[in-house]
């Protein structure tokens, strides 16, 4: 098609994990969904949907959601903007900051969408490798001085946390924008949220997809200095978040007790699954997310194992990326699901 | 903020029409919402939402919605892609087709978002003026040979339809992509849908915001040759449409009888309001949409009238655009709302 942009012909696009239709008899441990349902408050909120809210355009700024998030996070509403999932915000940030040919820097392995979004923008992705011990490559990332730098912490698929000191060093010494993607923050104890108060070039991304069990709702948000938020709002889709998502999202984030209780269950299961996989001869990396990076015993290839598990009705994720191509990422399921996984692995 | 892209500093962003919070005692005739509620089938579908659908990522391709749309439109599902409102698809198309500095062509007045999206992309917007009689400027648009050309038909804020012959001529003679934005198609009798079968450079945009009364849901779709659809899918947000919107949207588009019945009511009210405004001394243009472009009697300025109506609890839209700055766009409301408008105008 001659009218398509030339550089897009070599862009592969992002390949999301397999999403079998609802109701498929499959144990889905491939896309880091929370195994427990969202807060009952979400369903209570859905019962109150007024035809008027669907007939009319939603509030462009989703103020009802931002006010609730503001109270939960103790940060003013004008430091927050919303997106149709944090994926949309990743794309929006790159479009706001990265000139064609400029650099998008991130460590690898990490979230592959950073690469895809950079390629779509005709930017230059600079992938700084974690070493074999998965040490965070702070100096190389600093030296690269990206127009934008993406740091996921906790970082999928490894599960590692990036230290506060490293993030502080990046914030203070990068000329460009530092995006700290905290999609998995609910499964750990620390956050870099305070950095946005001290550094106007830091933006934090959050999502309701993981801790709040709302991947199907598409609601993410960004926290940064109001001037940066205003600039993002200028180019964002006016009605990025629909009326139902804003309503249900506010109900979910208000119910911290439900989220925390689900998270505690996931953390207990993560410890058990970690232990069980080690006993089965797997190498397992410490994880601060709702997933484990594992390397099968020497005689078994990661891809072959993924395929075998699929025939047994269990989906896990393989990434053809430097440092993890011989490993698999397994989402923490319910205890029943994790035990079923271990039973099959034992055979 | 030094890290923001230079050209964005002069971009104003899109200013959506005022969206007062739900429950505000206001007659809202400013953003072309349908005055009648969406299909009861939508609410029946919302009652069936399973926690699993929210916990899990949605189907990236929204196949359930596309299958239903496919049956209604009699076009295969792989000729359709979905977006978070057709606004998202407008942005996606420009990012897929327009190199920096290349041209985005559209007649003016038309949907102002075409300009905003072109500016954000650092493209060159070429605005071809309708003349005073609002004649479609076919030859100038052809001569401009845009990388992408946007034609809204029916076209807001004028209300005019672009003839089939004109669209056919554009499709056959433009080297770039021709986007026919049919947001208001449900309020008229004709569609350019057949053009996508004959021309690989034509893409049709549809939305559920107007005819289906679902502006709050954010669901739009595009129809084009499967090769073009695949290329758009490659760069689109993987989960652009959430699980609830896909479900509710399918229910809405399946219920053609409800949509058609609402549309008939709007068309009857449009004829009545048109007549009443003429009797009040307004000049009123023929409209194929759910709105009327009107010019107040000579002694009254459009902006002053808009402000006065606002103090009386009625919102209408003014566009500071060539050819319509002395006019107002009034959305067709319920008969009660339209009569209230006329009562106030009479004073």
C-alpha cells in the first residue's frame, strides 16, 4: 500500500499474549492477570449505570476517578491524567516527547511495548541489556541520555525492582523524560511516587489491570508535575476513558482492602510456587511482581515446555528476548491452578 | 519543559464541547448527542458482565463486536477494526499514513479534530474552504493530493452531504488515503460504504456515539480493505476497546429497530425545529445530521446569543471557523427541549 509510511513496513507491531475467549477451559498464566475477581464495589457501581451516562460524552478529565485516586495516593488531582490503559499513556508520552530519529532508552528484557511504540514513532530504540545476573545497567542508561527513558519497576519478565537510589540518580541526571512504569507496584512495598514531587522530568505510570484485577476495563493513569500533565492532556484523546471505566475504576481504587487482600493471597502463592518449582529442578528468580521468571532443568527447552503445557491446557509466556529466551514467565494463579501446573511439570 | 517536542508548543489541542457533570439541570444541545437513551439490549447485556471479563484482558480484535457489525453491514469481519471512539481511529490513521511535514487535507468548516491531529503529528494541515453557498470544493481537494484526505459526510457543523459522485471521483483520483467519516450516517439515507470494495485507498469511519446514543461508551470502527486494516492493527493499541464496550456495542448495533426508531424521532424533530427557527427569523441550512446550522437575525450576534442561551440553561455550539463564525450549531433535542429553546429565542 503506497500511502502507508515507509518505516512502518518493517515494524512488526506488538504481539500481545494469547487471549482465549472467555469460558475456554484453560489455566491462563501468560499475561499476568490477577487470579482473583475485582472488588464487589465495582459490580455495585455497574448496577448504577444511568442511560444518561452512556448517551452523553464522558467527562474528558475523568475528575471523579482522579479525585478518588488523589485521595488514595495523597497527591492533587491535577497531578494525574488518565488513559485507556497505561499502554495508551506509553504511546502518548512518546508522541509528546520524541522527535523522529530521537532515542527511546530502556533496559532489556523489559516490557516489549516500549520498543514497538518507539518503532511506530520512527524513533531510535536503545536497548540496554541487563547482564546475566540481571544487574540494573544504571550507568549505560544514564550515558544513553534518551529523549525518553522507560524503567519498569517491578520489571517484567524478570521480576526485579529497580532501587530507589538508581531511580533518583536517573531523575537527577537525565536531560530527557524519565518514565517509571509501576504496573506491578501493588505486589511490592516500595514506590517511586515521591520522585514526581522533586523532579519535573519524572512521570509515574499506574494501571488497574494487575493489582485491581481490571485488565478488561482498560484504565491506567499517569502522575507527574501539573505542567507536564497539561501538556499531555493537550495531545491526548479528549474522551480516552469511557464513562463506565471511570465509574468502575473509582470504585475499585477506593476499595484498598479488597485489593490488598487479593495481593496478600498472590504473594503467599508466589512463595509456595517459587519453592515448589525449585524442588522440581527449576531455577527461579526472586520476583516483586505477580509472576515468576523460571528456567527449566537443563535437558528441557523453554519453548518445548511452553508448547507441552499448552497441550495440557496451561498457557505461560515465552519471550524471544536477550537473556530470557531460555526461560519462561509464569503468572501466579490461584493455589489450585499453581498445583495443577506443578502436577503437570512433575510428569 | 525542554523535553517536550518543539512543534507541540504551538499546538492548542482539541477543545471539546462543554460537558457539564451528569445531573446538571441543563439542556445540552452542544455536542450532537442523541437525545434518546441507548437500546434496552445494552442494559440487558450490562447485567451479564462476568467478573472474569473484567479480570482478564479483552479480546484484542473485539471479534464478537466485529461479527455483529459484519452481519449488520454485510461486510466480512476482517474488513473492520475497532477503536476507542472514532476519534482514536482518526489519530491512528494519521500516524499510519502521514510522514512529518506531509499534508492532511480536509474541507473547512468540518470536524476540527482533523486539524488538531495533523498538528500533533507535525504534518501540514491544508484546509480547503467551502464557499459561501457551502459548495463542496471537489477540485481544490483533488488538486491538494493529501497524504490523507478527510471528508465528513454528513458534515458537521454545516449538515451537508457530500455527493456519491464527488466521493467516487476522490477515491479514483487521490494518490493518498481517503477517509470518509460517516459519524452522522445514521441520520441520512446514503452511505459510501460500497467504495471500500472498489478502492483500496478508501476507509470509512463509523461511531456508536450518535445514532446508537453511546457517546459515553467510546466505540468507533473503521471499514476498509483487509490489507489496510491489518496495517492499522499493527500499530493500534492492542486492547483499544474494553470488554464492556465491545459487549454493549454489539448489543446496540444488533438492535437496529431501536436505533431506527430514535433516528425517526430525531428527523421529525429536526423538521419541526427547522421550521420554527425560520419563523423566528433565523437562517437555517438543510441538514442531514442530528443538528442544524443556524444564523441569528441580523441584529443578534451568534456568540452573544450562545452566551444568553447558556444563562438560560441551554448549551449550543459556536465554532470560530471560516464561514460559520456568525452561526451556531444546535443539536436536535427532544421536542420538549426544542420547544423550550424556541420559547427562549422568542423573547
